[in-house]
């Protein structure tokens, strides 16, 4: 059943999550919490699940699940397995190897790379999205192209400016 949040917004029913049932039931404990009214700058590493309800500036790195609360603001890159944004604001690129869920009234300004994306009506998204098989950036093979393969402005089809 849906209920009213303190800000008057409808809160989604728990059954609306696109997480598979096994993941919803497996280890529901939040292992790290940045509560409302707190501010942190730097790198955040965690295992399992973490929730941010305060202000965070920096980089988030994890193989786990990150939940961004309604009042949260994040400025920086996020690299996680799964990201659920429950209405907060994110300014930065998102790399989620499995899933990104954006629930209204979330605001995301940055690019998203993920296998699957759920976006609620009312979400503000300003950026680009690439979906499909996500390869961990650290394990990506080097590009077969060299600097000589492109013109100075980065376009192969343009003549050299020499």
C-alpha cells in the first residue's frame, strides 16, 4: 500500500522495486549510513548495503547496493552493483553493473551506464544512458586504437590539420 511521506510525496509500495525477490530478502541490513543532516567529503567504500540521506561529495565505490534517500545530495561519481535513488539529487556519473532505479522526485545530472534501468514518472534526468552488458572499467582491455588512428580533434573521417 502507498502512504504519504513527510514531504507529502507518495512513497512507492515495497512490491514496486525491480530488484529480484532473492536480492530483496538477502541481507536487508544497512551496513553503512550517512544520515540526514550530515555532510561527508571523500571516498566511500563499503560492502553489502549502504544508505545516504545526507550530503556527500566525492566518489562511491562498492560491489554492493547503494540507496539514496529523499533528502540526499551527492556530487561525484558512483560505481556500485545496484543503485536505488528514492528521490535524492545526484550530480555525477553513475556506473552500476546490474541495476539503477530512479524513483520520483529524484534528480540526476550525469551519465548512467548500467545493465538495467527503471525510471519513475516525475524523475528529472539530464544526461545520457548506456544499457547492456556492463564491463567493470578496471577489467576492460586496452583500446586497439592508437593516437595515430584519429585526427587531432578525435574524428577519424576528418583530414589531418598538418
